[in-house]
């Protein structure tokens, strides 16, 4: 098995603020491939794609074990992206914890500020997109919360953020 390169681990730790991206706990973290490398690994262009930051989550051992033990649950949250899905993992939002709030996020490359872009799971178009990918927005949309930093402290924006 090929180890995850240190530069990927470093970027993950910076992106997640040393907290599990699935549960938000500040604990030891493992790099987790959203789309697995498969038996025998991958080579060439596929290897490069498998090492992109959008293909990883930084998660604690408990959440990693849960993702392995409950693959349908993990897939319904975007924590696992099946190879059979007709889109790359970067096009699959994930229901995760970030320093800006818990909810559905596009996970992007390092040039995206903070590594994430908010995905509004409360719009009909957003819900249709999640339905097309067979992701469970119905069980999570009520938890979509974006945290906004202000001079007075932090404020939780309305579900799905302000428009």
C-alpha cells in the first residue's frame, strides 16, 4: 500500500484545523480516501487524481472505522465516492464539519479559500443534484449551518446561508 504523501497530510491538517471533518472532534486524524485506490493501486493520471486534496477527508479513527463498517451511510454523506459514480470526487459534495460550519460542502483544491465552497442543500436545484448522486440531504439538510465570524463573535447563519 502506498502511503499518503506528507504534503497531502499537511494540507489536510491545515484545511480541517486539526479536527475530524466528519464529527468535528479534536483528536488524532487519519487521511481517508473518498474514492478508494482499489486493489493493486492506481497508476499514471489515475494516481494523480487519487492524491488530489478533494479526494481526501481528515477523519478520526472512530469515523474512519464507521466509514469502513457502514459504507452505505458513508456514501450517503459523500465521505465515500464509488468508482462507478459517473463523476469525479471533486464534483460530489460531502456532509462534513468545517471551521465555518457543519453542512454540505464542495471540497476543493488548495487554491480555493479555506479548501471548501458552501453547497446549499436547501435549494430545489441543490436537492435535485444530491438526489441524482443518491446523497441523503433529507437526513442532513436541517443541520446545514454556516458560521459567520463578526466583530461581536460568531453568528450561525440561517440554514443554507444568507442569500
